[in-house]
């Protein structure tokens, strides 16, 4: 075991730990640990190393160049046309905005527009803006499973097809749907050399092995037959469907914001990697579907750990919500900037309310989690709005909805008439379904109040957030990124990946027996220098 002594002062950039930090951070050069004239130090200069060895010194440990662009699976970077094995996942209601996606795309990162919960016309506008502003760089669009609103899935796919979006991030799916399969199949063809080409790439976000299997295998035959019979795909595309998995990549979604099963990444990721390899052998494919890591990726150390576990790429979410480009209010961004790792809670989701599906949200500074839980308990206990006890209904109208529930229902009618008229038709003779739509009004509007920064509704803000946000805040404390007004999304991504490469080098030297002081083992983000 060799030990580097701590530096005499924190800022000394010479021998000792200060020089070690500098040498470790030079990712494009090797880093050597040397015994030089009775002291242990680092160097990134091969000529310096040669001089030390010639004088009787020793090379005690070494690590090669490892730029941030080399992390992860090179096949992921090549397939999606990006420089980094990094993805900014979608945040619903357009929080993962067109400016955010375009900024990341231009910087060489993959990003997904948050189409979930967004009206079709706005999705169309956003995709057009990204195509215009991304300078030809690739990007993704999110498709969230909407079992009660299938028309929205179709509208999102149609918008992706119109704007030539070649990457789809599929989230919250339990079973593949016809629209997801339609998108995948419409990108299948035989090239001039006869080889199969899949120009529509799918990234499935999953948190369970049974769901992952559905993305790792070809599209269900019954859905393919239905699409063919309806004239939605060609006979060749239907035939080719059996030759490719539904997804090119699956993201292991651990303890994340929004939809999550809160599983530990160190459990989920190895399980899905093993599953992908098992299915590859079973199907005789040359390569397994790539597996990425999401949930808890809020620091360079977490990203480095995910890569060390075998992740092909990492996905961030919560940390991007507090950046300048996020379509989120300044009030909410300040709440996020003050969040700790324990400041989240699980609460019923708006899009899958009737199924009891939950999402992870911020609980600091808002009463939303408790109020949403109350609505779901009332939904389970009563057959409709008219069955609610008078005192409970009055409490809902005065404290939660702040208006008569009959008026809320009229808002629901107007909203779904534009978005998905079948919802109103199905609720006409079903009081319980009508109650669900009214309660979903509150769940849906609560995120809108947060995005708009409505000062009268701060107690009702629904903010999707995982513990990664608190971890990020702890990491950047005392740096320029502590102030949310300095958080630009592409800079955050670059710091996370640069720091991950830095931490990987630290781990390699430790594995070789070098004992490094704490002052050099944490990457510290600094503002970019003007070019």
C-alpha cells in the first residue's frame, strides 16, 4: 500500500495531493504514482517518469488516459450518434423542454423530450423546435404508456413520424402497445446489401425483469398481425418484426423521480444485464440488448459506480429539473435546490390513478403527497362523488380543489373533449369513473401549478423528484453550481461525465494499491473557461 500525503494547503497545485488532483483530472493523459527520492507523488508526464526511474525511483501504480467520451458502451454512442454514453431522460409535461433537449443534443448528449401529459399540438410544436435548434444532432421523444388514453399514444407516434424522430424513449409500459410496435416496425427494412436495418430505435425504461423481457424479445405476434391487417405496416415490416427485439436499449430504472419501483440499482442493473445476456444466447443474437442505468444518478461517483456495474450508459432526470433550460418555475427550482436525499415521498400518479400506480415526488415545501393519498383512499372507499359524506366533500371543495366539484367536472369535460373524448363517453354511466377523472384533475393540475409557479397553489405543487436531487445538491455545495441560476443542463451533464471518468481513475489507482487522501478523490465542478 502506498500513501500520498495531504497537501500543506488546499490550493497548492504542486507535489502531494494538490498535484495528484491535477494529474488525475488530466483525463487525456496517463497518471503515474511514483516513489521519487523518498517521497510519493503523481505525474502525468512520461518524460518525468523516465527521469525518476533513471534516478532509481519507482512507478508504484499507473492508470491510462480515460476521457469522459470513452465511458460506457461505444455501441450506444455509435447507434445513437452521440459523443457521450449519457442520456437525459424525459420529464413529463414538457419539463424536459425543447430548449433542454436541443442544448444537450448540440453538446453531444442524448436527451428525450417530455411529451407525457402534453397536448398533441404542443408536442408537434416542440419537436419542430428541436429539429430546428439541435443543429442536426439526434434526440429522442418520450412515449409514456397511457392505458386509459390510447389516443395520446397514437398522437405522439404520429408527431415523431412527421418530424423524423428516430429515437423513442418508452416509459411506464407494462405490456407493449400497438402504437409502440407500430413505431418500431415502420423503421424496419432491408438495406441494399440485404441486411436488416432498424432506423427507429427504442429505449425501454423498465424496473422489473418481467417487463424487461417484453422489450428484449421481438414485438408480440398478435400486435404485429393486427397492424398488418389494419394496413399500418407492410408485409415486409411484419415479417422482419420477428428478427429484432422490440428495443435497442433498456434502461434499468432504480430509485428515481416519477414512476419508479424504488429498487436499488446494485440489485436491478446486474439482474437485467444477466437477463439480456440470457435472452441473447437463447435467440442466438450476436449482441445483447444494451442496458443502461437510471435512478440515483446525481453525482459523478454514482455515474462511475453504474459504469463499473456494467451499465452501457447512464440516465439522469431529477438533477436536470433544476437547470435553466427546464420548463419549471423558478419557485420550484429553488425548492429543488434546497432538497436533501430524504425529502421525497411516494404518491398516486395522475396517468394511472385507477390502477394505484405511484410516483415519487418532492415532499419538502408542499402538502401534495398527503392530499393525493387522501384522494386515492376516497376513490377506493366510495362509488362516486355523490356518495361522499357531506363533510368530506366540503373539505375537498374548500381545501384541496378550492371550487365546487361540479365545476371541476365541467373542466374535465372540456379538457377531455379536446384530448381524448372517449374518456367522457366511458364516464357517462359510471359514477366511479367520473370521480376518478375529477380526482385526476387535481393530480394533473398540481404539476401545472408547479411549472407555472402559481403563488396561490404552492401547497399543492407536485414535483417529480428522486433522491438523486439531494445527492447532487450535497456534491455541488460550495461550488458555482450550488446556485440554481448557474445550472445549465449541458454543463451539468459534462461535469457528471468528467467527474465519473475522474472517479474511475481514482478507483483504478486504489485497486493497484495507491492510497489517496480524501482531498483528491472527489471531483469538484468549476465554471467553464471562456473560449
